[in-house]
C-alpha cells in the first residue's frame, strides 16, 4: 500500500504552507520506517503509565534530539509531566435491573460497558431509580434543556448519543438547532458524563448506535478492559458520577420493556424542546464492580525551533503517541499497536520536524509536541491547555495530525475536520491547490471528530486549530474497512506492503 494519498501528501502541503525550504523533500522511506518502528510490538501498544510509555516517549525525544531540535518542555526538558488518576476493572461486574419480582441481568462488555473515574476500589449502586433523560443536554444558548426542573439526583440516567437534531429530517422543528449532521461537543460522551455529574446523578449510560456514535459497538467492547484515565480532580465525587459508560440499543430496549416503554418511541419524544425526563416507573438498577485505582504520571514530548523574527509567537504541530496497550485479545493478539492511530501521525510530525530542521529557520517559533493520553480523554492536551509551556494567546496555530490512512485507492482530497472553525483552513487552501490537493469538509461530521482529538482543548481556549485528515474521505473502501475492522483493535498494525512511495496526483 502506498501512503502518498495520506501522510505524504499532507506532510507536503503542511511543509509548503509553513515556508519550509522547497529544496527539502519529504522522505517516504523514513516516514514508513518511523511508523513501522513505533507500531511494533516492542512498544506494547504505547499505553500511558506502562513500560510501553517509557519506551515510547524516550524514543520520540531521541528522534527530536537527533534532528538537532531544542528541548521544548519546562526547564529545558523534553517532557511535560502530567499527573493523572487511573482506574481499571478488577474482577467481574454485577449489572441487574429489577421490576417487582422480575430481575434482568446484563453482560459486561456485550451489553453494558461501565467504569468510574472516581478513585475508589469499589463502585456500588443499589436499587437505583432509572431515568431516560433524552440527549442529556443542557444548552441554554440554543434554547435546549433536557432536564427542565426534574430532580435526577441519585438516579441512573440513560441518554442518547449525539445531538438532538442528528438525523432530523428536513423541515423538522429541531432541524439545525445544533449543527445538523455535524456533531457538537454536546453530542460527545465526555460532555454527557460531565453534565450527568453536574445534575447530581448517580450514574449515566450513553445509548449506543453506530450511526450516532460514529463507530460500532465492537470498538467500545474491544477497548473496555483498558484503564480509564482522568486528570486529578479536587473533588471527584462532585465532578464525576459513580458509574458511567455505554449501553447497547438492544440492552436499552430490554431495560425499557421492564417499564412498558419503547426506545424508538422515546427517541421521537426526545427530539423536542418540550421533552421532559421519563422515569422508568418501578424499575431500579444494581451496579457493583471492583476496580484498581491509583495515580500515575504521563508525559507530553515537546521539541522546539526558535523563530528568527517573532520568537515569542508559536506555531504548533502535534500528534498523540498513545494507543491502548494490551487489551482484549482478538485472534490471539492482545497488543493494540495503533499503527494508523496514531503512529502515522507521530511519524508525520517527526518528518515535518526534520523538514524544518534542515530548511531555513522559521520566522515564528515552531513547537513539535507528541501528546499523552489522547485515547482516554485528550488528557495530555487538557493538561497543556491548563498549564501551557508557551502562552496560548501567542500560539497562532495548532496543527493536529491524527490517523493518516494508507491505501491503494488514490484520493487527492484532504479532509478538514471542523472546517470554518478557524481561518487556518482558508490559509492552507492555496498551498493545497498548488500541490494538486483539494480541501473538503468532514464527510462524517456526525462522528464529532473535531471534539475528539488533541487540538480541541487548545481550540476551546482560543488557539486557532487545523485538523487535516488524509485518506478518510468517505469515498474509499480502505477507510470503510479500517473504521469497521481495525480501528481501536489489534488489527491496527503496520503492514509490509506500506511502501509510502510518492506518486504525482492532481485534483479532478
């Protein structure tokens, strides 16, 4: 497989758009070798807080050092250290619902995926009332409140993934109340977890469907044994519910039937500004599971080239280094190598760093950062946004590289995730055109990719962000196969036929 339609093309466009000398060319063999090495079993899936992290961050720092870059972290270090809370499953889980004398049990991972960000060894919810809370959204600026004046404190919430207007037909009263097919932050599960905590709920389960979530249940189940990470919070009992996770549509229907309710009917009711939470009369839920809880340190890797004329202004290139480590085995393989997601992105950043190091010195300072703990909630980027090494108000661009898909189906398009959210995509356009590339908006906006990668915490703080993805155009079989069969599984591995040979392409 050639990676030219993806990483190589994107690296070329980003190189030219940031005034790197045209005499310095992308090296496809180096790009391939970097991806192959970082995705190898030696790094054990690059999970934060494991020996695989130590190998990973030290290897990335060595690559930066070999290029002659400056350490970019605090106090002249290559690293920015973040302390995080880690929780993970410890033993089986009891998941039952009861209505009168009738009890229904649910299988962990197959029907319900549940964990907790509270740093305790056991989570127990006993005879907890269950409430269907629509989309779990409180957005006064959009005239939307799923909770109204209903007290849901101490209850378990069921909420629908995505936004209230997702999939609404043309002319429907709620159409485009949020962003239509494009998911907003309100549609993302981290928001729904946070809002449930703000409402005082005991727990929250997000109702999964593939279209609304943007990935199949198998993606969630495959990574369900991986530890959960969270930033260390002053009051975790206040900021996090006791139990949080996902429930399949089929399991939701089974639970609702105990109260004589129907999921499809409730979905229709929830797509209204007048919706009010619906309690499952006579139904309670019992959740009990043990977990391991501790604190770990994880590290962002940061390198820098000081600008010649505006050294106090920063252009940032970033890609997360982490994957899922070792998890649920698939076909005898338990290492989640994360070759596409995101060894390719790190390789792209390292190659762009080489282009800058060997080209003319940039006018502004350029920072290259490999983020920690993206897969567990953008934690490395969240920590940086709260503790910036370089002032955010003088960070003029944050360019994110996350998953660059190889494939034989040549596509000259480069997807701009979150098109129009800053002026960076407009600034990139003439350079992309010069390279024979076309910038297109996200073909799957319902997946909310703009809110799911490391540029977002900085974008939320006001830093202009560009998340350009290559290969995931929605028009090729390779991207469909990757998302449905390899994404977040041990099958996301480097393949020997990834040659990354450059080819000349033009837009039609």
